C-alpha cells in the first residue's frame, strides 16, 4: 500500500480565533478532531507508513501523537508549504508514489484514499487527484480548480474542486529549485505532459476553512447517519 502524508503544519489563520491557541488539525467536529479523522481514513485504506508534518503549535500535535505508529516531519524551523513539506518528508515516506491528505476536510461516502488506490494506473499517471463538483463543495469559497476530460485527464480552471487528497509520484520534486513551494508547481509539470488525472468523489464533502463551516460539516455528518 502507498505511504501517506497528512499535511498538518499550516497556521489555519482563516479558522481564527479557534486556531489562536491550538493547531487546526486538533479542532473538533462532531466530537472528534480533524487529525484523528484523517488518521482513521488512512488506516482504513491500508496506508503505511503514515507521516504527519508539523509547524504551527507543533508540540501539541507531537504530544497528541505520542506513542502512535506515526512518523513526524518537523518543520518547526521553517514552514515549507505543501510541495516543500512533501519533499522534506520523503526520507520518512520512502517509496513513490505517495498519497497525501489535507485533514481539514470532512467526507461522507466511500473512503477517498481507497478509491484513489483503486483508480491508480502508474503506466498512464503521475498524479491522480480526488475532485468534487463545485456545486457540491460545501464550505468552498472561490471558483473551481480543474476541468476533467473524457479520459480522466485534468486541466486548469473548471467546475471541479481539488478535494484534498491524491496519489502522486514524487521524483520530479527534485526539479523544483525553491525550498518553499506549493504542490501546484508539481501539478503544473504533470498537467503539461498529460499525466495528471482526476476522479470524482460521489459522497459528501465539506471544506473546514472558517469557523462557521463546522456547523455545515456537522449537519452533513448527521444526515449521513440517518
């Protein structure tokens, strides 16, 4: 099974004041924090090893994960963004491709990490992104990210939102000279070569970007239980 990187280093400034004293991944939704939800999703999909990166109020995440079988990529000295953070974590992750997961999303329906593994075809793909239709993306602010053609290839701009998890090859991270950079840089290389693909999540999805989105996510979870 592919290794998994959970991005937990960000400052979560849009979630203030909830993030004034705790890192965003430790915020609770329906009685359970976001990081534990992400870890459960990864374990259920068979991911191993699991790596979590830390920066903002990182000691709280270190303490929360103490004694668990989780590797920590410490970015306390410098916040590297998603691309730089993934590259720093490569010695802990090991083989390519890897799965990555943003913990600040609530899902219902099939496990998206399992679906990505089922859809992965390394002969054609350097990246496979989980997408959600913009009109079904609760909590989302702003336009869509990608279009999807009949073969499943993605291109920039369109009516689909990147849902926060993917499988991606990591070899080309070495081509990017900057220390701090977004995974958008890597996606652009792969899109240009026609090797970036997407699949659509059929269940519910809510972006935990702002405090008011917690109520949206909890309502979505409650509907899923009924």
